[in-house]
C-alpha cells in the first residue's frame, strides 16, 4: 500500500434498518483516496452519495466491509478520538446546512472552536476571517433564520473551514448558490486543496463543478459506476458557469 | 470545552427559551420560597417564645400537680390534679429538705371576671403573693401597698391589680381603697402595679392578685394549689434543687417509684428545651413537606429538560458532528439544568426573605408582637445548595439521553 493513502474503503456496505424495512444504500464500494486529493462524487439522487460521506466523516457507521482512515480501522477509534477527528481533522458541509436556529452567524461559525483548544483570544479573529472568506462580513450579527438559502450555505461553509481541517466533506456546497457566489466558494475550496494540501471530497450534481476536481467517482444504486481522472480540470479563475 | 464555555452555552440555551425556562423553575422557586419563609418564621417564633420564657428567670422552678404532660390532651389533667397542698409547701420550705430554695409561693388560677359599679372586666385572676411577684418578676406596687403575709394568713379579702385593670374599671380616678367584686365577694384594692407588660407567662398589667388562701377558701373552695412557684438562690443550683424538690415531695407523698410521681417540676431550661423540641419537630415536618414539593419541582425540571433535549435533537447532532464529546453534551445540559434550578433558588431566597420581612412587619405593627426579622443565612445557603442539587439530580438523565444520540440520526430528526 502506498504511504499517502488516507482513506481506504473495501467492500463497504451500508443498510438502513427502519423497523421492518431494510434499505441498502451502499452495496459493496471500494476505493482509496490519497492525502491531498480532490475527489468529486456524482450520481443520481438516492444513489448513496450522502450516505458514503457520512460514513467517511465518522457521523454514521457502515454495516459491512472495511473503512480505514490513516491506516486505522474505524472500529479502532475511541469515542473521544472520533470527537477530536470530527473537530480538528474534518470539516463537514451538510446538504441541509444544519445551522443553529436563533443563533447569530458569528456564533454558528464559532461553534467548532468551542470544542477545540483554540485560545479564546484568537477565536473571534479566526471566525471573522472565515466569515469574510465566504463574503458574509455584513451579516455577522444576523440570526441564521434571517438569512437566504445561499447565505445559509455560506455560513455552513465558513463553519466547516474555521478549524482549518485536513479533509473537507462537502455535500453539494454550491447547490443553492448563483454562479458568482458558487465561484467564490469553489475558489476557496480549490485554494484549500492547492495551497494547503487539504483533501477534498465533494458531492455535486453539476458536471462543471465536478470538473474542478482531479477525479470523479460516479455512483449508481449504491455501487460505483465509474472512477475516472479529470483530464481537463477547471480552475476557479476560469470563471464559473452553470 | 472549558467550563466557562459550557456555562455560556448553557446560558445561551436558556436565553433562547426564556418563557419555558421561567415556567420550568416555578416549582423550584415556590419550594425554596417556602423553605426560607418557614425557616425565617420558625426562627422568629422561636426567638419570640424563648424571649418570653427568658422572663421566667433561670432561678425560677415551678412545681405542678399531676403527671408531666407528654401531649396537649394531658394539660387538662394537670389543671384538675389535686396533689399539691399546704403540707408540700411546708416540706419544701424547710431548709434541711431543699437548702437552696429562697422563696416559695403557692399559686391558683381563678376563672372569672371582676366588676366595679357596673363596669365588668376579665383579667387574669391569681391567688398568689405580691412579694414573690415583686421579687421574681420585678413587678412592684406603684400606688398603695402590697398585701402581706399577715393578710395571707388571715384569708383577707384584699387585691392588688395591674395598671390596665385599674384603667378599665376606674378610668382616671384612684383605685386604691375601692371595693371590687370577684365571684360575688368584695375585695378591697390595696395597691396597683406599675406598668410592666409581659413577664414570663403573665401580663402584669392585666393581673388581679389576691391572697392564695382567700382564693382557695372563698373563690374556688378547694384545699390544693394549681402550682407552687419557687426561686433558687443561684442558677447553678437549679439542677440540684429540682432533685431535692422531687425527693422531698416523693417522701411526703409516699412515692417510691418515680414513674408514679403525681407532680412534676418545670424549669426555664426545661421549657426552652421543650419549645426547641416542638419547633424542631415542626420544622422537620414542614421540611419534609417542602422536600416533597422540591422533588415535584425537580421532576418538572427533568420533564422540561427531556422535552428540551428532544426538541434540540438536531442541535445535539450538529454539536457532535463538529466535535463535541459526550462529556461536552452532558455538561452543557447539566449546566443548563443546574443554572436553571440555582436561579430558581436565588429567586426563591429573595421572595422568601421578602415575604418573611413583610410578615415580621405585620406581626410587629398589627399584632404588637416583639418580632424581629431574621434572614436565615444557613437556610439561604441550604436553599441554594438544594436547588442546585435538584438540577444536578434531575438534569443528569436528560443530559445523558442527549449525549447518547448518534450524530447523523440526531441531525436527521424532524
Ligand atoms: N435514515 C435513513 N433510513 C432509511 N433509508 C435511508 C436513510 N437515509 C437514506 N436512506 C436511503 O438510502 C438511499 C441513499 O440515500 P442518500 O441520502 O445517500 O442519497 P444521495 O445520493 O445523497 O441522494 P441526493 O442526491 O438526493 O442527496 C436512499 O434510497 C435513501 O432513501
Ligand atoms: Mg445527498
């Protein structure tokens, strides 16, 4: 095995059990992702993309197969280690934003820092930077319910970035954005990948957005349909189209 | 997460749900208010009672007939018991029997009214000796004179009256030398006490004293006493004197087994202890009522916390997803519960203190009692501790329920 493999997935299966109904969402998935890679995941609705991302982000457990992060099986991580990983190593951008209601933009973005050991005095500066990077400096003290869909999305992104995580899991981060804001977000993500060497795993429906990545994994009905390199990548400065 | 952050997070959580938070702590507020009110008023009542008993004087020892009452129903028995007679007074007066006794007075309570020229008044009428009252209770005759031992020996129909009695019957005219009527018998007023107010069990101003011999013979028609009040030379000798009195009376009454005693001895210390026992028992009883109230309040807190945990399932899921440990979640919700109940405790302490202060003002102004407001510091500390504890105990279950949730399931909760 190569040294720089970060995520190793073998015959991964995930079945949801709800009372009598069994829903197989992932039915035997295998791939590796290297440190610093930028991978896009595509596929029709219901094909298991979000499910995979949740398992990779330690938010859910798979039912069969192997998932290793940094060479260590998911089952071998303790609860506290997992909490630390979620806090420091991973940044999650949810499809449904998941902002705290009745809470300001500032406090929403600050949240991950409360659970990390960033000193109190640095917190606000870091948060303001993260908010600025998504272009929301004029909305710092708005409550999340007062924001538009696109603005909420950007708060969710700022929150995922604020702890400077090594891996970013992004579940359709540009899905609700116009092309201009979408480009801004993709620039940020690209920057994180290019300049800081962060690993990015991004779900998208848009082929154009997917082509920012180095590699596209396509899902169909819980299995991988194709896993290909992107030959002609888009760059943020090329402009953003839908 | 630091304690400070947990605390701030908890406060924010409470602030975003203000009205629910207020309703949640209502039970705690009421419970703690009740504790403070109860403790403060209990303390005030104890002080008041002890203050009055204090007037009895540490050297005063009272002998009463009958069995020592162990409950309210026994008190009637002592009133009708006839075991204390002249021979007992004689035996107790002998220095060889009770060496430290300096004064001795038989006393009788005469139910009834006094009248003068159509004016009728109901004071406390006692068959007693004026000297003893002067000596033991500092109640001196201001106008006229006290009747003396000779009057007592001769069953004289004379009386010394309190200042209030004089005012009620005679208004501004002089009472001394006038004849008053008690139970159809004429008594000449020989003296009036100076204003003195409440001393021990007696309001001196509202007293009519007649010789105890006269009371026995003409007013009650009995040959026994209702009690024998004595004075010991020094408070240090009280315990010894109580023993001497008991031994002497047992001998006079031919009693060998103390369980058969047909009299009992009361001292200030004994009454103080009794009062403290009664108030203590009352406090324990009321405390248990309040404790139940607090448990109910606590269950209320737990209930609302559980609702809150369910309502905020998505918040919990998110916090875990971005790195909160189980411990972080538990401490957040525990902090919320404890902050809530401690706040309820503080409000309860303020309310309880305010109410008992109002009560003390009403009692002094309206009822003319010598009631001092005391802020029960120990009760306040206890109240605060208890309320925080309630939060801790009843918050732990909801907090653990919250921490148990898997992040993605919690996030998907609707
Ligand atoms: N909690 C759940 N219980 C039962 N079935 C579930 C649950 N979550 C997802 N599924 C099912 O698993 C399958 C995969 O869902 P998933 O959310 O991964 O799809 P997706 O590829 O992300 O779709 P979309 O593009 O619409 O977000 C779907 O058929 C969905 O109905
Ligand atoms: Mg999805």
